[in-house]
C-alpha cells in the first residue's frame, strides 16, 4: 500500500547509485543503525499541540492593540511558520493513518502529488522561520542601538513589505527546491542560507550582549538603577537568544542530515544517520511546540493576553 513519507525528497540521498546505496544500507543494518520506530500517533499529537499553541499566540497578538507593533508582527509571522509545520504534519499523518487502515483509497500518483505539496509546505516553513528569526534579531538590534530613530527606521510600511517579501521568497524557494531536488546546488543553497542566518544572529546577539554588559558595568560604577528601556531590551535579547538556541537544537540535526546527503551519501556512518530521519522530524515539530511557551513565559503582556484568550475574555 502506498503511503506518504515525511519529506520524501530529503529523506535519502539521490546522488548515489542504487547499488552503492544498497550496499551501504546492508552494511549499516544492525545495531543502532536501525533507527527509531516512532508511531504516527506521536506526530499527530505533537502537531495538534503545536497548532493550538501557535493559534493562541496569533490570536493574542491580534487581540491586544499594545502588541500591534513590527516586533510582534514578526513574532506572529514566526508563529504562522510554526503553524505551517503543524498543519502539514497533521495533514500528512491523517492521510497516512487513513491509508494504513484502509479507510481512504487513493491512486499512487495522487499520493505522490500530495507528498510533494506537503514537502513544499515544510520547506517553505523552514525558510520563513529562519528569515523571521533573522528579522526579529535585526529588529531587536535596531531597538537597542538606534532607540531614538527606531520608529522612523522600522515603520509599519517597511515591516509589511519585509513580511510580504519573506513569504514570497520562501514560497518561491520551496517550489524550486521540490522541483529541482536532484541538484546538489539547491541543497547547498539551503544549507548556506541556514549557516548565514545563524552567523548573522550570533553576531548581532554578541554585539547586543557586549553593549548590555558595558551598560551594567557603567550602572554599577555610578550606582544608578537600570533604565526600563535598557532592561526591556536586554530581556528581549535574552528571549530571542533562547529562541535561537532552541531553533538550532531542533533544526540542527535536520540540516546536518542534508550536509551528509551531499558529502557522504554512501558512507556507512552517514547511512546510519539517515535512518534517524523521523527523530529529526520530531525535533522540528518540538521547536514549534516550544516557541509559544517561550513567548508566554518571557513576555508579561503577551502572557496576560494569552490568559484572556484562553478564558474567552474578549
């Protein structure tokens, strides 16, 4: 019976001959190379939890006028990106369960077409999540270093143009990736984009924390209390750093998987790593579950609004 396969186009290397792939798989078919048998129900439960959480974040930002700012609009878009992961995962798992239990009967060609569409949604969420994390970091950087000019630099019009550009670019890039998935150049571009965004965010955060440390030393020497603006900016930088760390832990194995597909598709160790692909997908979904918890825990205003949304206090 034909079933959907999560990220079918990125699960296994395509740049190795069939014979070499078969030999590598046979050589790595014992012990820990068997991978993990993760039930579809776990994907379904995590997808539902992530979907509900991120819907609450979006609803809270839309409800509270105090959160109608470029920073929270970017956070809202990041939540939508996480919802893309959840929605595509839920759709895929539901069809897999229906197909496995014989409730739904579909032609293999339709199943493959649906798989490609879901792969495109997941790839689009990868690009958009990275992009919005980078934009949020830049926004926080401007808040700290150009506080007096922030509202003239990050206007609502520029924020809307930025968000629209990111969604358009992520859609186009994911379509290109799924269409030309046999090309290593496409994968290298995706890996390069991931590394570029990580370096960009690390540089910005290091600079922000260097300024915060210098500011705290100045306060200590002058025995003055910290200003609300600097304290809020530092808290925001800490929040975004946590988001970055969680994103790296959850998405890092997946991108390492892509690197191994390009560099050593037939190596026994790499083949063993490929067998844990479902675990990498679980980590990706966990990222979309954890992000809303970080928003609610670190932002008092958002936490209060989330409580109102949950209790239907509109």
